[in-house]
């Protein structure tokens, strides 16, 4: 009986240690999805020149004041914000047809995804 208690306690401590040292994703881009085409329609519109789509992401940085900026392709940031530990952003943006990169850069991490407007 004592052996089971000790093994159970060891297992709980091990899981706690793993949880403490496991690194979470600092910058999580929800939409656009990497490799996806927008707008999502069936059939695909022919001759699409541009489209509005929704972009969404979250940033989690512990321990104080942080900043984040976001944009498309190689261009300047289209938005920025200062936050404390966590922020979530969702916005609608219009882009021309073709391949694009959505990027998010924070003082604690960054992420980017590639996507296409039209086919």
C-alpha cells in the first residue's frame, strides 16, 4: 500500500514538473490558416481581384507590460497594441488576389503563416 502511495506521489510530482517547464506557444495565429485559400467558397469565384477576410491571433507573455505588432507580406505593421500578460486580436482586412504572408511580432515571440487570396 505504501509503495502505491509513493509511486502515485512521484507520478504527480513528475507531471507537475513537466507542466512547469513545458513552453506554451507565445504567438498563436488562428486565422488565416497556413496554406489555405480565401475566401472559402464553392465554387471558387472566377476573376477575383481582392477579398476581405478575418485575421485572428493571440499573444501570451508573462511578467509585465509587452507590445505586439502585425502586418502582411514585407509591408509595415497594420496594427499594434501594448498589453500586460495576454491579448487577443481579431480584425477584417482587404488584400489583393495572390500569395500573402501574415506576421505577428511580439517582444516575447513571433509567428507567421502563408496563405492565398483567390486560387
